[in-house]
């Protein structure tokens, strides 16, 4: 039995008791209840009446619908945030992949340029020996023997060591030539004409820097820190 039918039964029972009491009172000579009493009873009956079962069911359905709507909105919001986060993560991955691809392409371009530069370099033996060389001529030979990316570093060292004088001699140590080999006779491994041919000296100096410091720029970095190499 529902809550409403129980309370309805209770109200009906109270009304019946009131009516019986009134009849008994008349039979016993009691004063007959006035119309106000009946109206009050009727009013009490209305106040005790509960919401009809049909309307109560409608309220419950409406509440459930609102809860469902709130839950659906929350689910949509969560799904939207999840999609936005996934898109952000994917965008970051795409950007990283593009950067890596660009870096790889740039590295490959540099390597290709370096290979092309090396293939165009001349060996010391390809230069015709002269009786003497100007600084400009010595530098021109060096540019043809040293990779472009390393020439400035090589030049910086030679500037400090000999000022591009291929006959420069250090009277204290005996260091000789463009790169101030110590002793100068070390350069004989590059050619017997090491004393008079700047190309031979450049060949030896480049080999020395590559073997000991990986490159002329590596040698220049060491020179800057120590003032020798």
C-alpha cells in the first residue's frame, strides 16, 4: 500500500469518528456541532491530503531527467577536454617530428656541401712550386686545400703563429713555417720541400689539427684557451 493511500485511509477514519461522535452527542442531548465545526473538519481533511500519486510520479521523472541532463553535460565537457588534450599532444608530436625532419634535412644539406667542397679541394702536389710566395698567394692556396667551414679557424691560428709567413722561424724554440711546427722537420712527412713550399706546410698543418683536435676549429678552440696548440 502506498504512502498516499494510507494517509487517505487515516483521514477518512478521522472523519468517520468525528461524524459518529456528533450523532452520539445528539442522542445524549449534547449540543449539535455547528457548521463551523464541519467546515473545520473539511479543512483538516484537505490539509492532510497528500500530493496525488500521478503528480508525484511526474515530479520524480522530472528530477531524474534533470539529473540525466547534468550528467550528460558533465560527460560532454569531460569528452571535450579529453579531445582538446589529445589534440594538443598530437600537435606537439607533429611539431617535434617536423623539427626533427627539418634538422635532418639541414644536416644532410651541410654534409652534402661539405662533401662537394672536399671533392673540389686540391692536394699540395697539385700546386706548381715557386721560388717565393706572397701572403695573398699563400692564403689562396690554403683556401683550395682546406674545407670552407674550417678555413677561418685555420687562418686564425696561422695569423697568430706566423702571420702567414711560410719562412717564419722562432729563434727561441726553433718552430718553423706557417703553423710553427716544432721542430720544423716534422713537416717532412708531408713533403721534402717543407721549408720552401707553403702547400706542403698547409698539408701537414691540416693533418696535425685533424688528428689531434679533430679539426682546425677544434685546434682553434684549444688555442684560445691555452695560447698554444
